[in-house]
C-alpha cells in the first residue's frame, strides 16, 4: 500500500508540481485548491492520509486554520506541514513545521520522508 499525502494550496500549479514530484517518488497524492473541499474529503476518507502539506495564505482560511479544523474535527494524530511563500505566518498555535517557498524538489522529498510514517 502506498503512502498517501494530501496537498492543499490555492495555486493549481503548485498543487500539480508537488503532486507530480511526489507521485514520481512512489506516493499516492490527492491535491486540493480549496481548503474546505480538502477538509470534507479528508473527513470522508479519514484513514487514507498519512501526511498533509498545506500552503499558509489561502482564502477563506489559512493553513493553520485548516490544520486546526483537521486536527480537532477529523484526525488528532495526522502530521500537517505548512509550505508557504509568506514570510510571516503569524500565530502558529499548533506548532506546525513551516518551510518556505521556493522549496527545491529534493527538499520536498526530504520533508515527506522525514514526516510520513514508514510503510
């Protein structure tokens, strides 16, 4: 069974790039450009995802708010990581890991390998 990752970013090109890289490296990846669609899908498929990668600056909620909703409403143990171009994400009450764009694709793979449970 392949390890599953959700990518949430309001930029379609970023979602597609991250998906392509991670799929090429053997991961099962689902991408979302709408954080509320992502939350609903993750709720309906609670056991599917091993890791969530999210942008910070999205509308109508930011990546930290998305993480709070998923952790409190869906899965308290899932790892959620913020990958953003924002230089100040403000309040990060969940102490999420934060990486800044642009991120090299080799770094993206390293982030995933370090944070996804082993199969």
